[in-house]
C-alpha cells in the first residue's frame, strides 16, 4: 500500500511540473493583437521571359514561411492580377500546405483569362493574348483569420495564353434543396442525368410555395467560378422560377422535375429551363411475367405495361412531404440473373434512360439506398425480389425498403 502511495505522489508531482511548464512566459504563442509580418515570394526562374501557358505544364513558386514562433500547418493561396497593384485579384483553385508550390499552368491561364475578361472586356475571339501578370501569396493558419499575411508582389513579364475558361455546359449534376430536406445544403440531393441526353437532368422533388434551389456546388448557388451567368426559365403552367433561381408552385406536392441546361459560350450564359410532370413511378421486368397476356410480347414493353397492367406496375404517390412511394405487391419473383426488379419515371424517353432501383445496404437487411442509372451503364448486380413484396421509396434522402406487406 505504501508503495502505491509513493507512485501516486510521484505522478501528481510530474503532472504539476508539466502544468507549470506549460504556463511559462517564454512559451511560444501567436500575438493576435499585432499584424503578422509579411512573407517573401521569390522571383520565378523565367519571370523575365515569356510564359506560354498553353504549353507550360507548371510554374514553380517558392516563398518564406510565416513566422508564428512555433511549427504550424500553413495554408498558401496564390493570387493573380493583371494590375501591378494587385487590385481585385483572382485566386487559384488549388491551395497548398508547403511553401514550395508546383502550380499547374492551366490554373494560371484560367485565372488570367478571367482577369482579361473582367478588366479589359475581352471576348473569346480576342484570344490568344499576351499580358504582364502579377502574383502574390496569401498565407494563414486555417480557422484563425488573424494569422493571415501576404507576400510581396512578383511580376511575370509576359504571359501568353489562349482562352482558358471551360465551355458553358450543363454540370454532371446539380445539388437540390427544399422543404423536403430542411433547405440544408448538407442534406442536398443531386439531379440525375438522362441517359444519352446529358443536358437534361431529372429529379423527384417535393415542391411548395417555399420553393427549391439548384446549385453546381454543395452550397448557395454559385456559377461565378467559371464566369457563368445562369438564366432561369419555367415552361409549366402553375410553376414559377425567380430571377435568382427559386422554383415554386401554388400546389404543393411531389413532382418529377426536368431541367434542361443549354450553354452559350459567347455570352457565358447557362440557360436552365424547368418543366414539371406528375410524380408517377413504374415497375418493369421479370416480376410481371406471370400476369402478362397475349397483348404484350415481354415484360420490357413499357407503354403496354403502363396502359393495360397499371394495377401491377404503378406506385402510389404520397400526399405528404414525408410519405413514401409504394409499389403494388410483386405478382411474381424477380431474379437478378433475369434482369431483376426495376423502376423508372416516364418523361419522354425510354424507360432505361430514367431508371433506378432500391439496392439493399447488405444481404440481411431490407433497408435500401436508391441508385440511379444516370448516364452510365446498368447498375449491377441487379436486385432480386420475391412475389408479394413491395418496394418503398423515400426521395427526400434516396432511401427505401423491399419487404413483405
């Protein structure tokens, strides 16, 4: 017992010694009340020559590290301007965590192109051009804006560049928020490309007077990174879209949203045209084989299935925002090897261009995640299901179930 008491006393002594040592006056700390000292950006090797950015893979930049009094992870951001005073600079997309930076020539070209369009009024046909460019480094410790410091300005004597902004096209997907996901970008769902028609995206949405918004990023709509101006249109009676992209309706409910994106490179505009359809979901595939008659050749003929076998293939549509879409009981088994159980929405394309299914999270669970074909190949392995089971779909968060009634 005495031995344990001695050990405990020693441990306590060490604790207080460490605690006192941690509070020493000479411990390094950042004095946030003072402006941080500037850092030094070194002149690149070929700064006085011509950088032909169309044929330059990268430019190497080095600078001194900020002096915070202790080792720290520093974020370095590269700024470019065509003005010697660095007014209204463009910041490159890539950030760095070491003070030696291998900067892609494409990023410099894109930033300089934005500068020439914004400040000189150039158009795409005015390129290629040559211009001086000025570089500065912004450095800081993430989460502590008071630690920010900047470097001196370095001139690149001559930069030659082609027009470097990407074409104005519909993104691969757009993020969607609305009442159905608490207008929270962290809960945003994505639009789905129509197979073989990538300028068209669809999505099942709950729409009301409070509206939905679409964005190319998981946050407030922002097309400015590529100097694109969105133009919004709506071609369905009873549905509206504002100049800033808020889509609303006077009749709350579930709808299939179709949004077509058409780019105009000359004007740097992306026109987004909305259309809305009834929120019908349909079954197709081998589960229907046992109920088919002589009026249909097989279980992949969608129009006949929808018209003559409606009770077997049409999901019920919920009347509430939190409701589920529910299939009829499957009239037969659907084996994955035979194509599995499949679902789709019908807009104006073939069923497989807008198909999807609820895929089990694991082999022992009825809980599922909705996976969409989009513009890719069929999602395999296909899903097996048994006669009498129903499919439940929740488009608020793209989850579902396949289970007995």
